[in-house]
């Protein structure tokens, strides 16, 4: 999984090089992961939205929670 991470500068260069303008990206983010991520790699899930501007931890189903693996 680590090999699929790229930094923000490289992500923008890839976006421009591949002319992928139909996909929106955040300008200069810290990092990105290109490709699938196994649920076993997830420690917790955070959600944020326009109607809820603060991060809220989303409950993970039993069996996916780190303490039950």
C-alpha cells in the first residue's frame, strides 16, 4: 500500500500530465493514495461535511474495528 502514496506536488503533476481535469482534486494536499485500500488497513473513519463542519468519528462494524481484529 505504501508504494501507492504520492505527495501533493506529484499528484498535481500527474493530474495535469494525464489531463484528468474531469476529476476534481484539492490544490496541494499533503498526500494521496492511488488505488484500493484494504479495510484491514483502516483504524478509524472520520466524516466531515458542509452541514457538519467538525470531524465526527463514524462507528465501524464489529469485526472491522481494530480492537476486534
